[in-house]
């Protein structure tokens, strides 16, 4: 759960046309790993970094001709917060599962291809971790799978 039990929320509305700002907003929010609470309402555990990120996005929404606001809230119960955290963890767990699968598939590749795959998977793990607020067990499994791939590339002594 968030340390303080507080969440930072972004409520927003953008015009349907042009669609470019809506698509850019969706990509930014997805990259942050926000919890979609309602249409036009997303949240993240409150910390100064998440607050600043959502404030910047709110400003971009306004500049694109929309409306936006940043709010602070606490779920009504611990159960609601656990459910929200579980939903967020489930999303990143699927991403970790794809990393695990890619690492296992790379075992059959040629060493040069395996090395490129390893670099890509390390970058991918870094991006997933940035939005992994409630780490699922798959996080460690993905890390181990990537480390095993790296170890397989090292020359035997």
C-alpha cells in the first residue's frame, strides 16, 4: 500500500479531436503505470515524484485545450486500497511474465541474438520497475530469468 495511505489523482477531459493529444496522454499515463479509476480519473500512490508527474500532465492537458486537476485522496477502506494495489500489481505481473517467456525463448537463439535480447530485456525490466508500485512475485522471477540468460552468455571458466 502507499506509505501514507494517500493517493494523488488526476482528473482530466480532452476534446475528441484532434486525437493526437488524447493518444499522447494515454501513452504517458500508461508509462507511469496509473490505476484507471474511472474514465478521466487515474491515480498513483502519493509521493513527490508522482505528484509532480501528474501536475505536469495536467498542465499539458490544459495546453491541449482540455481541463485537468490534481487531487489527493485516501481510499475509504484498507480493503479498497488493497484491491487497487492488486489491480496495479496484476498489470505489471503480466509484463513480467512476458519478460520471463522472452528470456526462456532466447535460450534457443544464436549467441549474438541472445546478447541483443538480453540488452532489450534489461531495458524492459527497468521500464517495468519504474511503474511497479506493488511488486508481484513475477518481478523476482523475471529478474532471475534475465540473470540466467546473462549467465548463459558468459564464457565458461
